[in-house]
């Protein structure tokens, strides 16, 4: 399987890559003229035969275009509380592999971490891009700007599902009926979701579900919920 | 909800704790006579009213015993390849919260990391214990001794399921029919599972499944597969 790179512009017949991608192709992967790479943009894969490779410029010719086969049928938005330390990065990596389309970082009343620096958001975007390449996806998930709990619900595409420890009965399998083209999942912060917050979520039409009887940390809940959603909706 | 501690002996009417647990109760949690804690062993919870607290000895009286409510119906064994860096620890934490009973670390032909020191296995056992407390479980998962690929299949309880990138059709939901009292899941190493290895797994009766079209890292595959198994079998 050829190496994959996301690109920011549409791919024409003749391809020129520079910067980090040229350096990686020439110096890290040590590819040469005749090798093939795959350039990916907006769900479309362009297979490119390399014609000239050096560390500053890589030239090639597009030999085939095809739809990326690994994009899920559902556009899943994950609202993820800011987590301590490296925990957010682990989640972004895992849920990108599993197929999320958009990640909306948020803070709520009980959030411990409350700010997201521009540098950190940029780092998360880079992690999402690298994880999407590893997963052989056709799109890079968007890391959205940070939201606060009430405004969060105005930015989420319906239906909105909130795994919540106070919900004893309804499971994801029971509330999700395929096919669904969009879905939003809201994961609670470490301190939990407060009663007024859950009331606001219900008022905005959200459905609460249980992820089971065991108490999950936010990062485990996020990965487990996304895995379950994809198993149900992307078959 | 009261603080939980796993203990290594059955709990009688009178309770005496010492060592780390006494120190944590007295100095970290700052509990006092009259407070309640929960001692957990082999799926049984003993609610204990504290009568005397100091950093070397904590004394109390058992006021109630109950079955732990958060143990899954299925005894799930997870065969987990040794992973680089802290990746194994992240997986042990997450899958303990999600409900695994036993973790069997293993190496196979393409494994990059090939040894597990006694110190590391002890550290993993401690992580499993702490994660089981956080998750409010009734049992601590066992971290088994390391296995090699062929011998691995002699140690796994049937049925044995292997998520594998070469399997295009069968999903976990299709091959698992509740109720099941035992199940083993085998996660491939970073380098993948080789053709002779998958043949051996089939020869020993294992079933291969797909986790979807996206290429998952081992740690994501482990957490996602355990989450799906619990959603299907622990309802």
C-alpha cells in the first residue's frame, strides 16, 4: 500500500510537492522516481507516479483518481471536554482512526481545564491529520473552536446523544437506527455533567444514554462511544 | 458514593487496615471515625463504618455486604500485544474500566517489543487495580504471564475472536450471540498478524472479524473491540 499525504489543493495531472512533504518523501521514506504515492483531499484519492525526487521538490504525474474507501457513512461530531495532560491528544488520535468528522472541544461548569491555546489547537489539528493518514481515511477531521456548554448545543448537528451516568436504561444501540447521515455525541467532563446542564441538553432535544454500569473516565467514554456508533451506523 | 478499596482477604465483622490504605484514608482522603468506606473482594462489597483512624492503622465495623453491581455478565480475556512506550498502560486502564477479566500480554512474529519485565508487569497490575476502583468494579483484572503466539491459543478460553484487517465481512455483532459467559479477543501487534499466524489461529478454532474499513492502531483496536463486546454481551 502506497504512502498517503493529505494535500490542501485539488490534484491536477502534474503534481509538485515541496516543504515538509518533499523532505519526508526524499529523506525519510527515501522514495525515488517510479514509486507511487497517494494524495488525498476531500474524500478523493489521487495515485501519483513520482518522476523526480529531491528534498526540496518532488514532481509526479497523476495516474488514477478514486473515491477514498474508508470514510464512514455517518458524519459524526464529537463534543469533547478539555482533559488534563495528554489525555485529549490520545482521544483525538483514537477517534480520528475510528472515523469522527468534527471534534468540538468544550468547557462546562465542572471542567477542570478551561482554556485551549492556539498552539495546542494547531497541535491537535496536526495529530488529527497524521491519524487520518494512518487510518487511510479520505478526510481530516476538523478541530473546531472551543465552546461553552449552553452555546455548544447550538453548534451541534442533530440528533445529539449524551452518554450520562444518570441514565440507566437507554443504550446507543436502542436509540440509533441506521441509516443516519449525521450525529453528535457529547462526552461529559471528569467532574461529570451537572443537573442544570443535563436539563439544558434535554431542553435542546438531546437524548441521554448509558454506556454500561461501570464508571468510565472521559477519555475511555469518548473512544468507547465512537466505536459503538461506528459499529451501529457504518456497516 | 463512598471510597472503594480492593482487599486481599475476606472481610469479617471487625476490620483493620494498615500500610498504604491506612495512610491514604487518614492523610490523603482525611476520613474520620463515622465515615464509611467500601472494601471489595471477589465481586463482594463490604460497607465499613470507620471507628478509629490514624495513618498507621484504621479500624472499622462491617455494616452491610452486597454483590458488586458493576461486573459484566461475560468473562472477557484480552490478548494484548506488547506495545511501545506507555501505550500498553493506556489500554490496560481503558479496558479495565470497560470490564475485561484477564489481560494476556503476548509477542508474535512481527512484535517490535518482545519482553515484559517483572517490574512492568507489577506496574500494570497496579494500574488495573486503580482503574477497577475508579470504575467501581467488583474484581481486579488479572495480568497474566507473557505468551508467544502459538502457545497463546492454548491459554485462551473459547470462543476466540481475532479482529483482522484481512477479514472484510464478519463483524463482532454478527458473530456474537448473547448470552455468552466467556470470550477471548486477540488484538494484532503494530506490524500486523502474518499469514501463518492467522492460519494457526483458524486451526485452533478462532473466528476472524472486521472492526471496519479504517486502519486502527493496536491500542485503538483493543479499546474499540472491548467496548463493542460489552455493548453486545453485557446488557
